[in-house]
């Protein structure tokens, strides 16, 4: 079941983030900071989180928000699906919910950035399969051998 972030999700998301093998410790810390920022500023639109729950567990989530200084453009900051349930359509369901919410608000596009190392190959393939186009790449951005890949999906037109 998809829903908005609530306080009772915090510890479940912390465990999910910590168990995500693609994340460095710094990645995990930043992802959890955005969860906390979203919880601490429920009246703010800066960071929004959609959570996918089943029974007592969190299967995944997406964190997104408006791009600074851009009209109708949004950033997808983090998208995580539990390793044990990947390839079951949960990521697609979460991403579709983000896109639907933004379309309903008249958003024009979603931008995301991801890493170029091998453990992110599946993520890049997922975004391409769901209609995102790689629009840029910065070689050695994160560290030598780890490029930054920039993807965009236009929601209108």
C-alpha cells in the first residue's frame, strides 16, 4: 500500500536505508537526513516522501521535491526498494505514484541523478525502462571511475 510519510515510518526507513547495499555510509546518512527533514517540516513542500508498506514492513520509498529556481521541475532525490522484493514491480509502482502526483500539480519534468558504478547498473536500466532519458553524464564526478548520470522524464507534451 502506498502512502505519505508518517512518524511511525522513520525507524523502518532507517533500517531499509542501512540495508541498501548500493549506499555508502554517506549516502545512507543523507537519505536519512531527508527523511528527518520531511518529518520535521510536514508543512513544507521541499522534501516529499511516498512510502510502500506491506503488513508491518516498508518495501520501499521515494523522496522528491521541487527543483530550486525552476518552474514545474522536480528532483527525484532517492528511490529505494528492499532487496528482498526487487523485480516485483514495487519500484515501478512507487515511481508511477510520484509521477501521478506531480502531473496532477502541473509539473513539467522530473530530473534524477545516479551513479555510474556497476552496482547502479540495474537502477539505470530501471529508469530507462520507465521512460527516463539520460541527458548528461559527468565523468569521474563522484570519484575516479564513478560518473554522474543525469536522467529526465517530461511529464507533459
